[in-house]
């Protein structure tokens, strides 16, 4: 289960395996698929991660 969870937060899109495009600003880090399958927003200071998986 842990392994599955870990693999879910990944560097590549689970749909198309494209490398996720990362952008970082002062509030958050956003990783997203260039084909818009998957977006991951991380608010590290709030310890929150939001995942959009279409
Ligand atoms: Zn994708």
C-alpha cells in the first residue's frame, strides 16, 4: 500500500507517461501533464497536496 501511494506522487503522468512540467512560486509547486491529464499542486508550508486527475 505504501509503495502504491508513493508511486502515485510521481514525476510522470499516469495516463500518458509524459514527464510532468513543474512550476514553482512562493506559495506552491505545480506539476502537470503537458496533455492535461494530471495536475498536482503542493503547498508545502500548509502541508497540503491537491491532485487533479482527469
Ligand atoms: Zn498525460
